[in-house]
């Protein structure tokens, strides 16, 4: 994208990322230094993109799991209330469900068991496949445990960063040295940065603490802009 400063290039890219619900990171080319010099290296672009993807995934999982956890907790507590009356039928259950429809009111119910233990299938709630593990936990601990499912989060974050991630590199023209221009001293933020950016733009794999991130899709999208 070419245009004068302040014309909205960055905002256009940011809005596109929001519309696509895609991870987005904006960096300035002049902030990076050639590998071997002191400063940020260009691989941090992909690591920042992965961090942004993880934030988006956590938000999505929290929203998706909230309703499922609420439904499961409500069902378990309502049935616990009926344990004292084994002969009560479905009508009584529906009556209690209507009376205690708000989840936050349920723990304060005088007839609710205090410190009760309930069982959740976390794999099913998060929509995960494969091997599932049932864990017993109190109602109060259920939400933090769901939010701490880091393995689920990072697996989806890796996929989102690789398939949907958008990187906006600003001020890239400022690291270009005109052909034949004189250079004074060591300039670690010009040609060296250009060389380091090429693998990411053309598609490469960057190693992170959460796994390898392929930038192939980033390179493919760049070629079509």
C-alpha cells in the first residue's frame, strides 16, 4: 500500500483484520536491526503475531465455553437440589430451572450443597476431539480451569496465525538505500533488514516456544496485494 503519512493505510489493514476476525500485528521496519546486531530481530514479527492470535483464541473459547459451562452447572445444581426429593418428576425440575435461571444466584441458594463437587468433560465443552479426560472440580474452579487450557489455546493460535494472520510492515521505504547512494558507517537497519525480511515475506518457518510457525500463507497473500 502506497500513500502519504496519515492517509489511513494502517487503519484500513486493521479494519480488514477485524472484519476477517484475523490476528493482526503492525510493525515499523525501522525498529528492526540486522541479525547479529543488538536490537529486535525480524523473527519477533511472527512471535508477536502468534501472541495476538492467542489473545483472540482465548476470547473466542471464553465466549463459546461460557454458555456451555453455565448450562452444565445449572443442570447439575438443579439436580442436586432434587436429590432430597427422589420422587419429584420433570415438572419439579422445570419449576426449579425457571426459579433459579440466573447462574450467579444459584450458589447463594440456601438449599444448594456447599462446596459440592461436580464433574465436567472439558474436551467436549471446548469442542476438542481425540482423547478426553474427565476432571472433578468445584463449580467455583470450573471457569479458571477452562481458561487455563493452554494447549487447546496455542494449538488453535498456531493454526490461526499461519492461515489467517496479517502483518502490516510500515515505513519499509525508509530502510531502502537508493542505488549508488553513499553509506556512512555501519547501518544495521537497511540492507541487512531487507535481507532478513525476505524469508518471512516469501514464506519461511519461524521457531517459537509454542512450536514452529509457517509464514508461507503470509508470503502468498503478500504476492496478491
